[in-house]
C-alpha cells in the first residue's frame, strides 16, 4: 500500500478493510457499461455506519474522491472509478435490520440485493414491488441512488414511492436520519427525496426503511405478436381499459432472436415484427375473461397477429425471459444504451418520430428496441459491430443521442428514465433540465459535499 494517502487512512481507521489488489481494482472499478478502463486508488469495504462516517470525514479532509459502489449493474457509468477514486463498496453492509408488522416496513442496509429484499418481504407474507432483471445482483443502495424503475412501475411506481426513511452520510461525514419511517411529516424540506436519484452526489445511503405491500393477485401472463409500431399504444390502451395491468413490456423481433440464440423459447411458429409481454390481475373468472376480451378486440382490429397465454408458472417465466433476457443476450456487443421517456400520452407521436430519426441515423448498426412502454419508457440499444473501433462507434452514438435529445426536448421527455445520468448521459442533461435547475442542483451538492468528493465528474459535475 504505497500511496501516502492510504497510509493516513490506515492510521485514521485501522479496522477498515482495504485493497489495492489489481483484480479488486479491476472488478470494483467498473459497472455494466464496460466502456471505461477501471483505475481506482483502492477499494474500501466499511463494515458499519461508523466506518462510513469516519471514511468520509477522512476523504473530506484529504480531498479524496469517492465512488459509492453497490452491485455495479448500472448502465450509465455512475459507479465507474476511472480516475484514481476510492471505491466504497457497501457489500459488507447487507443485512436486514428489522421488520415492523404494524408499519409494514423492512429496514435494511444498503448492500442487500433486491432479490434478498423480495425474499425477506415474502417471508413476512408481504411484497416489495420494485422489480427488474438485475434483481439478483443490484443492491437497494444503488436502486435508491438512481430511483430505479423496472417492470412493475405501471402498477407500483418507482423506487421513490417505497422509501419510508433513509439514513445518509454526507460528504463531510455527517449522519442524517431522514423521515424516520413517518407516513405524514409536514416539517419542511423532505431531504429523503433529494437523496433518492442523486447518484451518490449528496451522500451514501447507510440504511433504508422500505414500505411493503400485499402480494399481488394471481396474474395472467400473455405474449402478444404485433404487426407494427403504430399499433403498440392502441393495444396498450385496449388492455388498460379492460384489465388491471401489472406490467406491459415491449420488444422487437431482433431482441427476441438474441434471447432465443441464448436458449430462450419462441412459442410462435413464425417471427413477428414486435412483441408485448402483458401481465394483469386474474384472480377470478371475470378478470380472466376481461383479458381474453382485450386480446380478441385487438385481434379483430388487426393490432395483434397472434398471442400465447401462459398455462403455468413455468411458461410465464419462459415468456418473461424473452423480454428480461435481452440485456444479457446483447451484452457481448457492449450496446450503447438510450433510456428515454416521454409522457405516456406523448408516446405514440414520439415513437413515430424516433423511429424515423433512428432509422436514418443508424443505417449501419443493429438497433434493439425494448422497454416499459406502459410507463412511456423506451430502451434503444445500439449494438457495436464486431471488430469496429470503440471511439468511432461511441462518437456516432453520441451524435445520434444529440438528435434524440432534441426530439425529447420537443416532446417534454427525459434523456434518462431509470438508468441515471452518470457519465454516459451527462452531455445531454441540459435537454431535460433547465440551466437554473442544474445550477440549483450544483448549489445543493456544494452544501452536502463542500469538498466535491462524492462521485465527482458525474451527473452534472
Ligand atoms: C431493462 O429494462 O431490461 C433494464 O433497464 C436493462 C436494460 O435496459 O438493458
Ligand atoms: Zn428498463
């Protein structure tokens, strides 16, 4: 451990677990973007809140940049450490601290995996409804830092809706106990909500109290084949009018083909241009009949070419895999990911313009479209051709993102719906947030983190 700053850290915090092993630097210095070369100063694994506070006091005094680290499943570079930062992994702080049956809350440490939260809630007969494909690897702290969304937002909203309280250590090492699980609290600024989605720029979450709810009703899972993009929002409107949706997810034929190449099963005899996985409450015969009626109405209108209703849990999982397996199936192409949103009501108009724009802009690249269409959130993944040069590919993608940002500004949309701004979307933050708003964000960050040590260079920095 040769860096003199690390020696002072050792002296200040002799019990702190630290590593400068090349394999640790490589592993903890990157996230799922795989675009930056990891180059952290070291990796630290605090064991408790006291160690996080002491670590941040030291970093503040020494002016050492910190990258908070959860499951590093992020897709915007928010957890990348490529400039000599100290990565603070919350991996060792991964316990359930308590369950309150009256408040229906679960209090957890930040390093716990989303799947483990689901399991802990289920053990009490309850449900934590934020859910997405990376559930086994992502951590609660990371989902809070990005206000993560996922596949159930249409029913339950984003992470923000489910945080009853937060403990946050600021850039000076101060510990804030925010909202303390209260349902009603009209006592000034709600700093909890400022911290949610702040991408590690205001502090490190060291504890979260999560709201739980009843488990969902038994659901029907349906895979629909669609002839065109244009009918997508009509199919959505038809289903939403007749059933209580739990999810409504879309993907293109090439997305399905990638998943099938990785072992997914296509239940149709023929390939179709577009697909939807819909899931809706089907606790009784009337709800099941309503789903079938929606399907028949769409088929009669020519909006749906074919459909499969899952007959078992296993088949429902197979259908879900066709949508959820896309990220993993295309990962080897290190896709450039756009994660955009518009109001659901503006989606049809936005889709038509985006399709025309991207069709012209990306003639040489394979583009996989998928996403949470019922929330107005679209993922546009541009696959990097084998053997092409990284810098050239990224340059072209950035140019097109500039065009897309213009289109989003016209439609009142956002350049990041649920992945965060991080490093990848930083140049286009101004298409979604006004200059005064960004200036205020900077000012708030200076209050929480006067030495600018928390995740510097990201978001607006
Ligand atoms: C998803 O919806 O599958 C996630 O946001 C991940 C991704 O966009 O690849
Ligand atoms: Zn998503």
